[in-house]
């Protein structure tokens, strides 16, 4: 069964119902102990208690980022014709079901309770959406099946024929894409960046339920947990953005996921700097219990992350226009754009609801071989207008 | 020798990567201490663009008229008139191709006009089946001047006329020709109306005189160098010569205007000339003046001199090439590869040395890494 916009619009369906509720239920609540203590923004995301113990912890997020990294590496292996994915591999990785991970950073992933599936489209309700999980699993199944059909040394993908498609302008680039040009790797990787990482940051950990909690008592100093509950929630939001405590534009943490795409939007939008600064300043504010400053940073984070999602979608729409004559590159970038557009509704007070995203995906079309430049630019222009990126939409 | 070329390509690629990766964290410093009038430079460029677009639009109107005449009365005379107009349009097109930014992108000008090799069977399918959307990506290989090349030149004169008059699909074939030129005319009319002397597009282009991403200089140089690297170096010569295939097998079917066949080298020459004209700013202030003002150096000589010397070497090489190019890349591949290597030298001078000297970021390569 081919991927189409219906599936993709379903990917974000549930997140939308949450977004509308948030406007009423997630107003900043004044904290009784919120004082006006001076906040100093440190140069890195490093914080310690009075005894010098680090209070920063986001191992669960680091594991999930690494899980998606390993899944992505496996998925990208199918870009070489003749390389297939074993039957249940992607599903099992997604659910961390009996997987022995490579676990390069030694995070303790193998046998861990952490998984991507249970956090898929899960915020702010706390309950992962089974329909969205099923849509991702369907993409994984389709990808697995398609990968089994490719022949070593014979990339034969094209319109109406799923397979590996080789770039005509840069033959070193080739991608496994289905008969409509949809690239599963992008739909899954970028899709989960939206449905898990972005959703968890802006809707869960930056939400009142996670954030308006105790900020006086270390959770378990004897067990090495020197942080308060509030500090930990903020750290977990940070860990879904990047696992580099010295994250900086062009530096560490810009190799993958939102740390990468914020960095990609740095030149024109300053996104990496804005987000990293807001995370550090908000965390410093929590350390001195200055809730007003914390909440101001929360607003900036939600706003700028949404701009990164929209700006990256625009970036790839522009890229697909620039490479319009190259099926592999155009459809690769369009698959990315579609996944980022589908990520928008997972945000906080999103600029785009379900029907809006569905409308954009209809405008782009089911078959990426039949898109037109005029349609792609029309979608780009609408996103740019809503995301307040009008002035730089052509440069993104 | 092949290894030498490969090596130089790798060195160049590495140099480009290095530049791109370095410039991520430190934006090139603006050269505020040099007294140079960037608006004068942009004004020269704007004039070149205006002239190129206007000339092209006139050609397209001629093409439209000669297609109409031919459609009404297909005969040897009208066919040859059409071929002549087509050839002039493709020749002058070479001065339009380097400006694929701004409204030209919105009109996907280059892909619509000059994508090759064309897919002959797709063109025939479209003719026979009708119902095509020429704007759809799936028809990229079946449109523009190169699709017209196929229709006008794939067969001898008699057969061509027969296909347009007596063949069972003759009317559809005529209609396809009409539709091809209509698509070009529609886009060219829009572009020419948006970009003309005195328009806000042009005055904005001249006044946006910084060097950062989104500046006119940044947009124009990225488009121009990308065009030289991709459309001229790779498409016109590198791919047909086999420089870009792993096995270095020549691909003679990849030359520009394959069916017309005899003039591919002329289009390449016209293209190189267009870039030289851009570099010199036509008769006005050009990039050469800017590099001189900056006192930019390359291996101990002025960068301007290095670039002009490289243009001279390329011109001398091109003058030696024997048409048709589709035969040359097979029978004398080494000569083609040598010219390709000279074009590549110029890519490096433009993309690495000049951009660095001007403090303009190369943005046309996707650096998201996947």
C-alpha cells in the first residue's frame, strides 16, 4: 500500500486535538516561591549543586536519540541497492523489543525500558497514540518489503517503480524511494523527530504538568540524583533537543536531529543560538528559583522550535525546487519537507492544524513525480506567512 | 592522466567541503575597509540580466511566431525558419542560464528551458496519449528547447515533415510543439515583466548591497557559480565526456542539442563567454574590479589575473575542439577530459578563492549532511 497524504495527515491527527486544549490549560501559573533572584546565563549547559555535584541528567532522552540514530543508520543502508532490512527489525527497534543495540555512547540501551514507540504522539496527554504508532509501523513494514526487492548493483527506482533512485546531478547520492517517490527513511526519521522529540519538548516537558513541580528538594542524592524535579524536567526537554552540554552553532550536537536543523537555520534565523541560550538561561533561572525568567525562556523555546520546524520544511521545499530536474534529490527533499510539515501540529499552539496540513499535502500531491514548482512554492509561501518567515522564505 | 584529473577533482571537492564546513561557525568578515562601490557592480549585473532576459524574450516570441507559421503551413521553408530561430534561442539562452535565482527560480526557468538528455519515448507517449501536464516534474525530460530539438532534428528533413503532416499523429505532434513553446513563452513573459529596467525587482537587487546570505551579491554569485559548475562544466562537457561516471565511460547521448548534433561545442563556447562577460561586468564595473580593489591574491599572483588566465586557457582549448561533441567524447575522450579539467580549475577559482575574497558564503550545497 503506497504512502499518501492521508496517512501522513493521520500522523499528526491526534496531536492536533491536544493543541487546542493547551491554550486554556497551559497558562503560565505563578509559583508561590517564584522570586526575583538574579539569573546568570552560563556558557554551557552545566549546572551543579552547592557541593559541586552535577545536577544535569537526561539519560532517557540520550537513549531515545541514539535509538533513532541506529534506526536511521539501518534505514539508510537500504539506499544501496540489494541491501534489505530484516523482517521485524525496525518495529523491534521502535519498541525496543529484545534489541541488542550497538550503543556507541554506552548509555545502557540494551534491555532498557526506554523506547520511542511509547512516547509517540504522547504529549500532553501522556498516552501514546496507537493510531500514530500504527502509521509509523506501516511505513516501517512498507520500507522493509520494498528493501527486499532491490537488486545489488541495479538501482531501478523511478516513477511507478519503487526502488533505489540515483541522482542524475550527483551520482554518489541515491535513495530508496517508493513508486510515488516517497522516501521512508525521511518520513520515519523526521516524522519521529516531530511526533516524539519535538512533541515531548514543547508539549510535555515544557508543559505545566511537568514543570510546575517541586524545586527545593533533591530527588535522591544518595542515588546520585542531585537535581530537583523541576530541574530534571527542564533537562529532559534539553536532552530531546541535543545531548551535547556544550552545544553551540557549528559545534558539538549539530550532527543530528533538532540540534542539526536548528544549526541549519542559524545563518538566517539564529535558531541554534536562540534555543541553546534559552535552554541555558531557563535552567539557570530554575537553579535560583526565578520562575518568571524560566517561563519567559519557555515561550522563546516553543516559538523558536516551531520556527525551526517550519523553516526546515521551507528549506526543503526550496531545495526540491532547486533540484526539480533531479528525481532522486527532488523527492528526497520533498519527503523531508512533508515529514517536517507533518511535525508542525505536534507543537504548542501550532500555526497549522490537521486540516491545514492535509491541505498542504494535497497541494503537493500523492505522487512526487507529478509535482509542479508552482504548487510547491504556493505551499512554501503559506507556511512562511503563518510562521512569520516571509522575509527570508526565498533564502531558507 | 585520468588519475590526475580525478585527483584534482578530489582536491577541489575537499577544498569546497573545507570552506563550507569552516564557514558554518564564522561568517566571512565584511570587507568594510575597502573602497568599492558594490551598487555599481550590482548595477552592471542587473543590466546584463535585463539584456539577457529581453533578448531571450524576443527570441521566444520569434520562436512562437515561427512555430505558428510552421503549424499553419508545414513545409521546408517554414521548417528551416523554425530551426534557425530555435538555434538562435538556444545560443542566446546561454547568457540567461547563469541567473537562476529570484523570479527565475519561481519560474523554474532553466529546467523548463534546457533539460537534457530528453526522454524521446516520453515525448512520443505525450504526443500519442495527450492529456499531459508539461509543468509536472515527470515531464521535465519532455519539454523545452531540447524537446524541440528532438522534434525538429531527430529525423531527416523529409521524414520530419512527413511526421508533422501525413503521419497519423501529425496533428498531435504539431500541437505538442505549440504547447512546448507556449509553456516557455508564459514563463518568459512573467520573468521579463518582473525583471526589467526600472522595476522594483531591479532596484531592490541593486540596493540590497551587502554580502550576507540573502544579499543580492550572495544570491547572484551562488546562482552563477552553481550554474557554471553544474550546467556548464558537468552537463555540457563532464557528463558526456565520462568525467563524472565511475567507469569514465563517455556518454555521447548526454551532449546538449544531441539531435541537432553539430553545434554542441558552440553552445559550450557561448556559455563560457557569458560567464566571462558576467565576471567582467559587461562594459561596466565587474567582479574583476572588485577583486582588484580587494587586492585578492592566488598563488602569488593577483586572483583577477589567475581567473583571466584561466578563461584564456579555456578559450584556447575550446577553439581546438572538433565538432560534433558527441563524436569527440568517444574518439578523443582525453581532449574532452582536459578541457573539463580546465573548467574545473575555474570552478575552484570562483567557488573557493573568489567567494572567500569577497566574503560571500557558498550556500548552494545542502549542508544538512544527508
